């Protein structure tokens, strides 16, 4: 069990070593090249869908005053 612990410690130590020898140099951060909002030129304009009646005849509702 001790041999396994020593081997694990050596593996972690070699994994964290700096191979370039340059010291503590921070890597550059990636920068986004995307500009938002994204527009596509060939897309059709969005249109609002109007509700369609479920029956083919007009449905008359009584008026609030009781008159037609």
C-alpha cells in the first residue's frame, strides 16, 4: 500500500511540473470572436400567427347589456 502511495505522489509531482522552465507565466485568455446578436440575411421575417376559428360558422355571444 505504501508503494502505491509513493507512486501516486510521484505521478502527481511530475504531472504538475513546469516543462518549459519559464517560471510563472500565465497563458493568454481566449477572446470571443462572436458579435451578438447574430443576424442571418436569408431568413424570412417572423410573423405573428393569428388564431383560426375552430368552426366554420360565426358564433354570436350575448352582449353585456343584453342587446344585439
